C-alpha cells in the first residue's frame, strides 16, 4: 500500500491579505507569488504525464504511489490557483506570462518531448521542489509570512517531501540513462528559474519597484548573505549529479510530521 496520502484542502484566501504578505518584503513576496503563478500549470503538466504513464508501470507499489502523486499534485494546482484571485484583486495582471508558460509546457514540452525526456524533466523539477520544501520546513522560511500563506507553502512542502521519490522512480522505470537524467534536470532548472524570474520581474514592474534599491538589497540578503538560499539550493542540487543518486538518501521525512503528521 502507498504511504502517500491525498489530502483534500480548501484554502480560503481573504481579500485582506497584505500586498507584501511575506514580512512586508516586496522581493520575498513576489518571489513566492511568482512560484504560485508557476505551480498550477506546472503541476498539470506533471500529473498528466505521470497519469498517462501509470498504465505502463508493472510494479504495484510504484503504480499506487504514482496515482497518489497525481492526486496530491492536482490539489496543489487547485489551491495555488485560488490565490490568483487575490493577486487580480490587488491589480496584478499576468495573462501574457500565462500564455508563454502554457505554450512552453503544453505546445513544446508535452507535445514534442519523448516520454523519457518529459519524465527526466519532471524528476528534475521534483528534485528542485524537494530542495525548496526541505528549506521551507527545516529553516521555517515562512515564519514572517501571513498565516494562511505559511500554511499553504508548508502543506505543499510537506507533501513534496512525502512523494519525493515517485517521479524519479517512474523515470527510472522507463530508462536509467544517466545522460537523459542530467539533461532533464538542466531543462528543469532552466525552465523553473526562467519563469520564476520572469514572474518576479512582472510583479515588481506592476509595483514600479524594478529600480528600487531596497528590493534588490532584499534579494541579496535572501539569496546570498542572510538566508543564503542560493548556496543552500546549489549544494543540495548538485547531489543529483551522482551516478547512484536516489531521492530517498536525503533524510528529511521527519520534517513533515508537524505539518501533516
């Protein structure tokens, strides 16, 4: 039986959520707003790909875990997209962003990549989200965020850790090619970081803060000098390059206990 639980969540985002809900920081708020813009369609691409592959999986345990993965990712997509209404109410528009994102995901990646490369890319994305999820829970990154946003990101992070092995195992079930795996994570990081930065710039442009010194000071502090997120993500990410890498080698399941039990 799968140890991955599909939880039905129903976040209610109040219109009273502050514009800069992460410690009154424009950079941190829009960094994670941008991730929220990326998640729903990104999750749809992943769950659709995995769902189509399930019938090809012969291992019963992995088949059950893949089905639970699909259920969890569907919930993530729905709950993050609900927050978009708050962003719209705050005056943000991101239709062009979404058109670009959907073209790359569904017209290019989904239609043109082989199943091996799609799964390799998804495994790479899942490695990235697992790294961020571990930092979120281990270092309580959202301690200064509004409670509902803290709950959203911590719940999502806990479930990312809970299903951290699934996408990788589904990829390995199709091919164990090291070259494809590495090309997959390069594509994944290029895609994720590219769209996170694009979303961030769009949000800051709306606020007329692209040239605001304080915003870029917050960026330096968050990424390089105080939280040092860049260095922590990099040090975790390069472990994926090991020939015998497997997500289970990272001992972080204990982190999810306070969030999802």
